[in-house]
C-alpha cells in the first residue's frame, strides 16, 4: 500500500506535487494558535482530506498543471479565510495599519466580505478545470464543455449552500451562524451563488478571448498528466 502511494505521488508532475505540499503546509499554518478551535475541524477537515486524496484523484482524472493551479489557489483562499471562519478575516485591521483606511469604509461594506471573494473565486478559478475535465473524459466539444462548466458552477454553488445549511444545523449547533458566515443576511446564500456565477462568466470570457475558447491549455502525454 505504501509503495502504491509513493508510486502515485511520483507519477504526478513536479509542479503538482509542490502545490499539494504547499497546501498541506498552508493548512498547518492556518491552525497555529487557532482563534476558533471549536469550528476549525469543520472548516479545515474537508480541505485536508481532499488534499491528501489529491494524488489519487489526479492519477485517475489527470489535469493540466494550469488547471491544478486554479484549484490550488481556490483552496488556499478558502484555507486562509477558514482560519477566521470567514466572518472575522481582519482585512480592515491590516488595511488600516498599511494605509490608515478601512476597506469596508472605502467600499461601503456593511459586513465582512471575504466569503464573497471566495465564492467569486469558486466560479472564476474552477470553471476552466471543470471544462477541461468534461472535455477530456466526457468527450464534449469545446462550446458544450464551457456551457457545462458554467452550469456546474451554479449547481455546485446551490448544493454547497444546502450542504452548509444541513451541516451547521446538525454539527455546528448554536454556532451555526458563525460557521456559515451568514452574518445576519437572510439573502446570503443567493448572493454567494450570484458571486460564483459572475466569476464563472468572467472566466468564460477570458477563456474565449485568451485561448480561442480552448479551456484545456495543455495536452497530457499518453504516460500521464501534462507537465
């Protein structure tokens, strides 16, 4: 079993191995002097399991290193926000130290908006990997792969909001509102889904303009994923 795990790891491109290792380090750093230890397992546990399983996923469903980088960046953004359970990411304090101004005041924000950024990044960063996957494995043509990716972002966002609601009701108990980052906004799920769709739409425009509509970028060799 160990030999198989080592072989799976070595079969990945070096760039992908480095990203997986860096994400594991990031998860570890995010839990040093954890300010919300009761909620940290809910926030970081799924990311840790996904990262540990990533070599097997990428062996079974190879992706270009460019697409893996998109997923990696999204998970880093999530890990960063998860340290402060999203609702308390202290970007205003950092901005005040650096510039003397609050981001919330400059943008007229009435809540911590970091979670909106991550939902936007979900659409902006995962559209290309999804399109690449269905084009390679599902045999979809270029236009249909992009349409599928856009629809998948919408479906994924909706399913996540339902999952988050169920998880907070079952596991988070009295801390549910803190865990899911609703911050008193009854329309928070709908706004999160809208942010993801806007991100996906912008990603589609960038893909169509920058690559002539080709979401894949790199073609894997017969031996494995693209280097």
